[in-house]
C-alpha cells in the first residue's frame, strides 16, 4: 500500500511540471508529470486533489483553458503570460493559498488567529483579483498585529507606575498616534532587547510596511475616487507582509517572556 501524498507534495509536483511544460493536458500532467516520477498511479483522492489544484490555478489566472489553436479546449490548458511571471517569482507563493499560509505558519508560529483570519481573507481576495478588498483585509490584519505589539510592550514594562503612565499616553489614540507614542518609547529601550530578536532594519520591515499598508487601506476605506490599486502593488504588500508579521510577532514573543525598563 502506497503512502498517500499530501496536498503540499502534490502541489509542488504540479507547479514544477507547469514550469517545465507550460502547455499540456490534464492526463499528460498526471501521467508524465506526476505518476511517472512516482512510479505508480495516483489514488482516487490524489487525482481529485490535482483537479482541484488546476481549478484553483485557473481561477487565479495562472493557467487558461486551451494549450494552442489545435488544442484550444479543456482538458488541454496552458500557463498564461501572467502565470509565467508569477511562477518565476521567488518568495511566498501568492497564487498558492495553502503554500502561502504554510509559509506564514512556519515564519510566525505564534500568529494571532485574528491576524491570520484577515490575512487569509486578503489572500483569497487577491487571488480573485479583488484588489481593494485585499488591501482592506490586509490593513485590518496589520492594525491588529500592531495593537498586539503595543500591548505586549506595555505589559513588559517592569515598573508599575511607568507602565500605567505609558498606557495612559496611548489610551484612546487612533492606531497611527498610538504607534507613534510606542516608537518613541521603544527607541529608548532598543538596547535592552537581544540582538537576535530585534529585526534588522526595523524602520523598513515594520515602520515602512505599517505606514504604507495603512495609507493604502485608508485610501480604499475612505475613498475620494476609485482606488488605483494594481496587481503589482497588492502582490508586493502580501509578499512583504510575511516578513512584517514575522518581525512583529518575534518581538511580541520576546516581550511576553522578558521585562524592560522605561
């Protein structure tokens, strides 16, 4: 009895084959791209997963029905021009929902469920080419992550009086103002944080992404006109977001286990 392949293992084989054979058919993909390297036939459940993956890739505009003029209908298919570009990129695979969320889980094992939920919604919206919705959901995920960072920092302040003073300074502030107050205090305590915890180029990986995502989210949530959001802009933000929340939740984990003097 052969051990059943996981969805991730099958997805890797499908994508690798598409990079090598961008114009093919469902049966050729299964027979020559998967079964021949495996040395066995796919189980029924495995074949079904492959078909579901192809459906998802079609919805994400990675593949299209028809390989060429002579084979212009399903089950023949080909990688689109956009698909060629996406498949050649490095970083978290935005066209692959399971792969992206697995990359997030590996990078941020202590991710907050609310952040994970809205990030998931953002990715789904991006894959459906709903870029305004994708940025709105990403903005909510970002704000939640920053709130948790500020809360963990506040709780880590060792002196009760100083902790209460700081909490009063950020109380009732909108997220931008609260983050500004946090940064003022955080900058004075950075020397107390272990080097392997503090993100390199904090201003780029946290400050820059937080500000840019917030501004884009606000342009969608409070529009004066139709938002001008391209695939490239949302794609770049979703890719960078994995590193962004990795840096944030690394600090959250540190503050949950260590005290700081303010």
